[in-house]
């Protein structure tokens, strides 16, 4: 097992773009090699060691590499981008784009996450033990698909546009969400244990289950009886008929 512990030397006002901070790039490397990995800061690239204290224990494959961030990294973006295996643990809040393009492995965040958490991920697992901001599991502007695989669990609330353009995978939200969850969905499964407003607009396929209250249900969904999920009976709707959608929406 290889464990890499990172802690910021001082709080940063300008965001750090940590595109290459993932187990794939850390596995088998020494402390000095990891410190030398470049990150973007402002309009230039600088060694990771300029900003972080780095401690390395052991050396192993990417599957057995774990990165631990101690403290707040709410101004550090793109942690875990494109990772394929291993684990990242963040003990604090994290900035935007965490887990972007993730293909495998696991990210655990013991804090809150800014926008675009797990966007366009295709595999792996993200567990957020806090609240999420906008566009969880979504696609960037102009992309036809957001999240394609994997699972995101949010043990708190999420803001607007959860799962926008989602094409696969699963999102579970233990709390409530904001406006337009599952907008333009093309697949996958979203379970919201709290409340949601105007869900599944322009959804073509996929499944959305809302266990709490649903506000402002769109009139472009067709009610088709009931369906049971986990022993509970829900009203079943299909749509969005405005786009010829055949997605399934289950609400109380």
C-alpha cells in the first residue's frame, strides 16, 4: 500500500488547478517526484511542492495507492481528474470539477463540494459526506452526455441541475435538491430521498425516483399508474413527451 498525505502550506486565494493529482500519477513515485509534479496556479505552472507539504509512505501500484488531503482544499480544482483506480480521501471542502472524467477508483469527501462534482465520469465511486453545489454528474457546455457510469452518493443536499445530460451510472442524494434535477437525461438512475423542483425536464430516457415532495411537476409527463420501489408504492410518470421521451419518473 502506498499512502500520500498532502496538506496546504498556506491558504491560497487564487485557485490551484490540480489536473494531475490522482493515484495514476502518484503510484510508485517518491516524495521528491511527487513534489515535482506541475500544477496550474494563475497563468503559470509550478511544482506541487511549492503549495503542499508531501509525505509518502510505501510504494505500490495505482490500485493500491491512496491520497489523503488534510484540511480545506476549497480553492483546489480538478482533484482526481481522469483517475482510473486507487483512492482519494479529502478531509475538508473541495473546489470545482473534483472527479471530472473519473474512470475508476474511489473519492471520499468529508466536507462540501463545489460545482461539477463527478462531471462526465464513466466509472468509479464518489462519496460526499456534505453538500454539493451545481451540476453534479453533468456534462460541460455543448456535451451531449454527462455522467456515463459509476456512482455518486451525496449524504447531504445538492443545488440545481443535478445530473444534467446524464447518460448512465447512478446518483443517490440523501437530502434535497434544487431546480431541474435530471434535465435532459439520456439514461442512468437518480434517487433523491428529499425534495425536488421541476424534475426531469426534457428527459429522453433513464429513471428518476423522488422519495420526498415534488414541486412544480411538468405537465409534459404522462401518468401511467403506480410502481413499487424498495417496498414503497409510487406514482409512475413517463416522459418528457415534449421531446418524445420514454424516461420513468416515480414520485409520491
